[in-house]
């Protein structure tokens, strides 16, 4: 929205009706003009009402922004030596994107106006000469616009949160409808068959009961993941980190997955490190590596390798654990949502395994809660490496 004011100079005093009480915090205003006299006049008008900073050039004004000054409104002269007002306002968006920007100029050519709008995201265009009272009123309206825009942005953020919650609700309902309903149907049918058929062969009954146990375990994992995510986001979980030998955790988890890997003709390469120690919560650290090694086995094609390595990084006070697979890798698009909740990636499990899209989200929350870091490095088509860094001692 562009508004133009043609004003005439006046020595009349500033209108006081819109000046906030002295007790109210002053609102930050930045004025940029290469004419010393105009800066002095504008300072005289606004210094008492606002938290005012002035700059004689766009370059000097950018230094103020770099140093942390955060104006809600900026007035910049268009025609200045060096950087023009529009150029400065365009660069200022890097520091204060929500700020209301005003161009002040004595020139009225159309190209100046177009440059100001296109480059500097200008809200108002004020022309010289100006009248003091009307200039004060223009600034009041600019600050009102800032408040309105801020409230609208807050409402938009709140609306997006509601949409995200609705989307999560739909994801949970989808899991209940598919990932839980179908296994329950299988369990019920097998249970009815075992219960109703007294003449069923013992080996067949045993096979069905094994399927019931396997399916129940899968359902339990889904429910546990849902509950874990909810508890982590609510801050309802207390982590109790203690000094631990890393081998206590990794040796156990790797051995748990050797049989699953063997079933897919996958070789796990792992060298235990008895000297590596971490400062972490044991049970939650087990869950981290259970998820990561499970994923490596789940998404690796038959006949491939998985490499699990440990690197001490004393300079960073951390132990790095890398889990590298020879799977399909992760595309750039999937990498953007990799650790998101309910993330559905293009890669699919290679042995009909299930995935709720919650595992990596849980991993990230757990690792960061223990003052660690987790990330992934991958080239699409050439496997992926998941890297976890956990502290060696308390931070």
C-alpha cells in the first residue's frame, strides 16, 4: 500500500494528542538522511516521542542494524550519496523484515517511486516539503500499521499451529484406522480359529500363535512411539544422564539386530569400543540406537552391508557414532523432512517392514534433550550415514 503526502514546512509545535505517556516505553524509530540539517530537524520532531536513532547514510544505518538496533519504523531519504534509500531498505529486510518502511524525498519522478516499491518494500511515500503535524500523524499511522501487521502475523502463526494439530490428528487417526485396525483384525481371526477348531493341527496352532505375538509386538511398538512423542513434546519425561560406557549400549543393540540382518543377508560391521564413554540416560540412549539400527536394517536391500563405527572427539567433548548403510539414500526433498513427525519418505522398507514415520522424530528429541546432536549425510542412490554425537561429560 503506497500513500503520498505533499506537505509544506511549518514551525508549529508537535501535536500532543497522539504522544504516549512518559511512563510508556518509547518505540524504536530509525531515520536515515545524508542532509545534516534535515536529520537535526527530524530528530527535534521525534526524539522525545520515540527511541530514536539517526544515520547519515544507508551504510551507517546498516551498521546500526548489524549492532542490534531493531526499529519498528524506518524513514529513509531516497536520494543519498552512495546507497539510495530504496537500496538501503532492501538490505535492511535481512535484519528487520517486519519493519514498516517509509521513503522521504523531494523528487516525484515515477521511477523513484517504482524503485522504492520494488526494492525496499516501502509502505509509504512522503514528499518534501513537509508539514510537522502531518509528519507526526504519518508516523503514528505507521506504528499502528506495524502493530496490526504483527497481530496478523501472530494470528497466522496460531492458525498454522491449529492446522498442524489437525494434520497430526488426521495422521494419528490414519494410524489407528490402518496400522492398528488391520493387525487387530488378524489377531481376532487367528484367536477365533484357534479357539473354535478343536481339531487344529498343533503345528498350525503354534504358527498362528506366533503370528499373534508378532502382530501384537508391532502394535505395541506403534502405541509406544505415539506415547513417546506425546510425552517428549509435553516435557513429561525426565532424563537422568550418568557416565556410561558406550559399549554397554551398542553391543546390546547390535546383537539384537544381527538375526534380523541375517534374515535379509545383510552383514553388520561393528567394532566395540571399551574406552568410549558418554554422559547420557541409558534407557533412552538404547532407544536412539534401536531406532537407527532398525532403520538401517529395514531400508537396506538384501545382501548389503551396514557399518557402525565409534569416534572419540575429545576437542568437542563428544563421542560420535556413525551408522552407514548401502540403501537407496535420501533425496533432497526427503532430507528436508527427515526428522519431522509423521514423515513419509519416498524410500520404502525392503522386507515388508512397517513404519509410522515417528522413529527419527523421537531420536532427534531424545538426543537433543541429552545435549547431543544428530544429523544425516546422504547422496541419493548411494546410501545414508546417520551421525549421533553425545557428550562425554555433563555440560
